[in-house]
C-alpha cells in the first residue's frame, strides 16, 4: 500500500478531541492541501475560517442566538448549542463560495469545496491530529451564516472539529467494495 491509501483506510471521525490543536505552520500546509481539490476552471470556490480560543465561545453564542431567530428559530437547548463548539480546541469552517461561470455549474463548485474540506481532514489526521466533520441545522441556519460573514451565495460545507485525539473510538465496520461497486455495462 501507499502512505496515502493507508491514511484513507485508517481515517476515522474522532469525537473526543483535546489540546493541542495544529500550529499555524501545519495549518498553512494543510490549507495548501485543500487548494489541490479538483477545481474546474480554477474558480477557487472555497474559503475557510479558523476558530479557536475565545472564538469558540463566540461561536457558541452565535449558535445559541439562532434559537431566538423569530423567522426560523433553531431547535435545541440554548445551553447545549453554546457548548457545541467547545468539543474541540479548533474548528475549521469550510465555506463554499461559488462563482458565476458559463461552463462550471454551482454543484461542481460545491463538490470542490467538500473535497477541499476532506483533504484538510486527511492531512490533519496524517499529521497525528483528529477531526470530526459536523453539519446539522447550525450549518444551514441563516443567522449563523450571516454571523460568520458569509454572503448570500455562500454556504457552509461543514464545521471540522480539530484537535488531538483524547481516546480513539473503536473501528467502524465498512462495506466491502463489492457491496457498492458495479461494472458498466454489466
């Protein structure tokens, strides 16, 4: 096997994350990996926010404030919403920032953004850190999108919770390729 294949086969979503988080030098290398995502017409339809320290508390307050949105109250206990970002010492917010282009539909740009966030997770895990990709209602709520400074056409690809693995969880059974791969024409 190769190091890349081994890293992918050993990838796991880790929910128990603690300090330390990656340092700025490693983050630069990781974001360089994200920039290698397939990108039709080189539109760079993604951007990222790094949130740590007091920013995690502010993100929790933003999550909780969405519960008070009169137009679309976010379901859930406000205290639980406040604590959600504190599950890791760092959160990387993946943002899909599509550009108008006659040959590149928005869906291709959304997929490019998601691949970039996936590359970030793999790069962090190969450097010895853990990651958990989370979405849910907080990723789609307009108050949260606005509070994070997204424009009207931007969407959150995911919240990547990042840190050192506190205690690895047991391996999750994965399907065999024969269960989801077919040859065409068959």
